[in-house]
C-alpha cells in the first residue's frame, strides 16, 4: 500500500459522554506520532454539520496540556450534532450533503477521517467510506465507538458506558443510604430515572450498587422487560415490608406489554392532543402512590449522568483514549471502513484490547442485554451481568480542582480559513 | 458548677446530608476525651422517634475506624426522623411524648443530650432543655446545626450546605458543557431543579459554576423572587440568541406573584381534585417549550444532591465535625439550651470558628438570602453572594473506593437493653 500523505480530520457526533473527549485526545496524540503521513490535524465543529459549513479548527494550535486535559473533560469539546445523511427519508438532501462533504475534504486535502459516535454516526462513516471509494478520493475512514447506551454490536462494550454506570451506581448507593436512614415504619419508595430508550444497559448497571442482598436498588425496570404493574406493585410492597423502604431504578424507555411507553400519561394531552411524556419515574411513582399509599420521591438524573466527569471511570477514559489512538494507527496503516472495537480477554483478570470491525456490521444493529443475564422475574440483572459490568467502573479519573470545583479544558478552537463558498441553504 | 457524671445520647433529625454524620463522629470522638464525666456514649435511632421507643445503641461498641469513617459517609448513620413535639397541633401527644422521653433519659441516666438538625429539631432540643429544668433532671442539651437549606439564623452557614453547593455547582457546570456542545443554531434549554422550598440558598449556590460571564447557569430562579413569566421568557430568548443554549436552575419552591407554587399544574387534578405537583423543572420547561419552541430537557436532582458524599466539601465535613466536638465541649463545661453556630472571621482568608447561640433565638426563625446579594433583575446572585459561598465548597473529602464505587460505613448498632415497658401506641 502506497503511503498516503495529507491531513487528518476528527469530529464528534451524537450525545456527549464523560469519555468521548478522551478518544479525541488519543487520536490527536497518536496522529502527532506520524508526521511523515499526517500533515495537519483538524477538528470539525459540531460533527458533520460543522464540516458541511467548513467550520474546521487547527488542533495543533491547541496547548499540549489542553489535549491531555481532554481525557478528564466531559461533553464534546469539538461540539457535536445529531445530523445524519438520511438517504431513506431525505435522499436529495443527503446526496447534496455528501457532495458538499467531499468538496470540503478535497479543499482541505483530508486523507484521514475519524468520527466518534454511536449507531447513526457509524452509519455516516460507512457512507463516507463508500463514497470515497466511488469517487476515487483516497481517504481512510475509521469510526470510533462512543455511546453511554452501550448498544453497539461487536464491541464488548462502548467507551462512555463505564463512566455513566460508575456515576449512576454511586448515586443509587448514596440515595439508598439517604432513604434508608429516613425509613420509619411508614415506608418510603424512591424512583430514580436513568437514560436508555431502547436498551437497559444503563439501568442494569446500577445493580453494582448492591454489595449485599438487602442493598438498593431493590428493583430495576428495564425497557426490555414489559412493565407488569401488578407484579411490580407486589414486589414494592414486599420490599417495603422487609426493608421499610424501596429504591426503584427505571430506564426512561420502560414500556408496557403493548409496547406503549409507560412515561406517556394518557390522561393528559398537550395542545396537539398527544399524551404528555411526564417522565418514567414520575409515572412509576404515581402508580406506587396511588395503589400502595407509600410515600414516594423521584429523581431524574437526565444529562447529569452522561457528563459527570468528576466521577468518571479511569478504565473507561483509558479505553476511550486507546480507541482514538487505534483509529489513527489503523488509518495510517491503510485501513478504511472499520470501527474500532474493544475485545475482552476471555480469562480474568479483566483486560480489553482494541481491534477493527467492518462498519457494515455495525450500522443498524442494536446490541441488547442477553435475557439470560437478567433474573427470571425480570427485576434485577444477575451475576452474569455483574461479572460483565464490574470491571468497567474501576478506577477514578480525578480532574484537577480549582476553588473546590472541577477545572475542565476549553479548547481555543483556532479556525481554519475557509476555501469554499458558503453551503447552500436547503 | 458541679461536675455532672452520666451518659451521653446523640441523635439525628430531619433530612439527611453529606455532612451530618461528620458531626456525630466529632461528638463521639470528643465525648471519648471526657471519660471522667461521660460514662457511656449512646446513639438514638431515628431521632426522638427511636428514643421514644427506647431504641438506643452503644456507640463505644463501634470500631474506631467506623466512627472516623462517618466523616465521609452520607445520610444519617443513626437513622433520622421528621417527628416533632408539636404542642400547637397535638398538645396531648406532645405532652405524653415529653413524659416518655424523660422516662427514657432517666432510665438510662442520660445527662448529655445532643441533637443534630434544622429548625424543627432545634425547637425539639429547646423543649427538652426547658423540660429538664422544670423537672429538675440535671441534663445538658446542645443542638448541632444541620441543614442543606442553610436557613438557620445566627450561624454564618449550616453544615451540609457547602457539600450540596459543591455537588450542584459541579453538576450544573458539567451539564452546561454537555448542552453547550450540542447547541447548534436551533438552541436548547436545560432546566435543572434543585431543593429549597422556601429559601433559595441551594439554587443560588450553583452560581459558583460560572467562571466567565458566558458560563452557565444563565438564569437562577429563586423561591424568594416571584416568578415573572414574561420577563423570564425574554431572558431565555436573549440567552439562546447569544449563546445558542440556556441553562436554567430552579429552586423547587419557586412561586408566582400570588404565592402559588409554580410546580402546581392547575390544568391537571389528582383523584382528590388537587393540582398535581409535576415538579418545578417540568413546569418551567413546559413554559419555555410552549412559548419559545426551544428544545427543552429537565433534570431533577432530588435526594441525589443531599447525599452526594463522593463529592462532599472538605471544608463542610471538617466544620460539621467541629460542631459535634464543640457541642460536647459546651455540654461537659456545663452549658445547656444552646445551638453550636459557625462564626466567620470578618477578614480573609476564610476561617470559621464555633460559638454558642441560645436555642430560643433559633426556633421558628428562617434565614433568607439578603435581597442585596441578588442582582436587581432577580436572575442571578451577585458578587456578595459569591464571596460568601465560594469558601464553603473548598476541598475534597475523597471517600475510599472499593471496586470503583465508594465504600461507606455502616454502623453495627449494638442495641442497649430496654429497661422500660413499650411505649403506648397513641
């Protein structure tokens, strides 16, 4: 394979996480080790949306310690987007966008393109890889996995997942101590809502808070298991009778047997006549309150859980950085059309290495929790899940503190001069 | 004053915090330094509710490192309660309870009684102190301040407050980075609900997340300032136009000009015809969504904020411990009927010492944020508030970790043999 000399462009896509910037740091640092091939290292602002607008920055203008600091800085330092090339729903727009992307790539001699993200973003990478081949534009495209949802196939787990689990399990443990210390004979039930529309990986991860069988969470409601109100209420009642309190974790996408989201409150319609989504925790707490009369409280962690870098997993951050490094190594070695994945050693102690997986195997495949990793009654993940998840939360990242609060990195974002006319408004 | 020899009883009351156990640790350790006066060190389970039931534990049976570990352990290790001696609403019950409390004190030769808590709990301490004098039962009663709400008078601030501010400000900073990195030209608005029914100290504290004028939170809605929908919407719109996103913090007790809680959704009634309390963040987000069409997300930290010991303030934990120590020193020195308070040195650098305040000055007085500490438009606390709050979040407690999650202390709770017939059910 002939050596390909040119510029590298890296961008971030999809929901931010505590670890996605670590992948960018790894990629930038590794790119710097190949000066004979990689001439300039650019960042695209707000994913492909920024690339379409030719909003590029010069990452070699950033301070070295700022790049290193990305390893403990949450959110997407380059900005992110949910924009995609949707050839199904908007074929004309997608074709026009793809043209424009290649105008930008060619104008800036982009020969290495790295894109971090989940399912949709890997699909974008695949389309760009295929288009490059079609156009004869010699460019290597590598996807870097990122999603708190942990639903990408083929990789053992996704960078970002370990950190959200570490934070959520800690939070559930702390809330459990709080509710437990207030529990008198009246009983009380706290319902904690966590992210996860389709897959329950995040909710399941809070099981790590249980060090003894009486510890919270006592019930985890997974989107994969149809919500059975009667069975659930019986379990809450039993738990309150035994422990005087009950901590319930619910994945936001919890569904009933008909597939309807439980969060949708059909007694309440918005201005357009659609049921108001009041939140899964609010809805579940209402059900408990109504039927058992138990005092209830709700917590909705929302965005807090995916950006809680003050309690990020060091394992997660290190793996995210390695995925970024591996993406560059693969690209400069001539690979294209792959996503970096994490492969777990089959034997303990826990160790994960990186490898490549064809992007065509990734797009539009969703990785679910195996049913045999969940207790038969559906209320808690079992030992198989715990064995899987436990190593992912090991170690603390410890961002530097300034005045008692974390000091995260903000990039300077030196803009690259635009060479093209503005993108046409569509 | 004659030396008073006998047993010490300490108990916890009101909502748990990240620092209340540090006060208990301080009290136990200081009590151990006065063996000539303090014979046994007992804990009352679940505040006066447990004392009424004679549920006492022997704190000298606990391991020394467990007591030290209370300094980083959240929630109330002895259990807590919201039970009070309510002579206004339930005079007979209150009188009967007071009788019973003194039966327990006398049966166990309690000569030192320490009670940690907020307003109501200090009122309980005052009543017990006065009753002891009336009955001629020689016992010293000292209150230890504790409340995340920071609304106790006379003390510069309350143990528990610094930790909730540290956690909440960090969370707002992290969520700000997240929302900012996703902000494209559409704009988005994240509304974060924090605790505080009457006082806005907690909401105001999140202002520490702002290191530059463009940093979030952009708007803080305090329960003290009547919610002006039009003015608020104009500010959100302006913020989104300037920064492309907007982070709003709202105190759960936000009220409109008529004094009605904003969280009460009057379009939606429960089975009894009362408006459903949907949560202040949900309500504020709905208003933004409805009038500006800006994409909104909500976070409700709930209990998570008051038990987040993984990010507790070292200043707060140390001061909480010192308040516990001071309570014992005051009691063995012959004082009774006081609450320990924190007094800030008038000159920098920040330093707080402990002193005593008559319990009669504490009960039923609520300490509010001075109006001159809030910007004229009511949307952000100003430099005076920041100067006050900043030192309280300094330093990290760092609980030990085990398997990537905090390892908090659970007490063994060796029960003291009961000497009385069971409390009569009322």
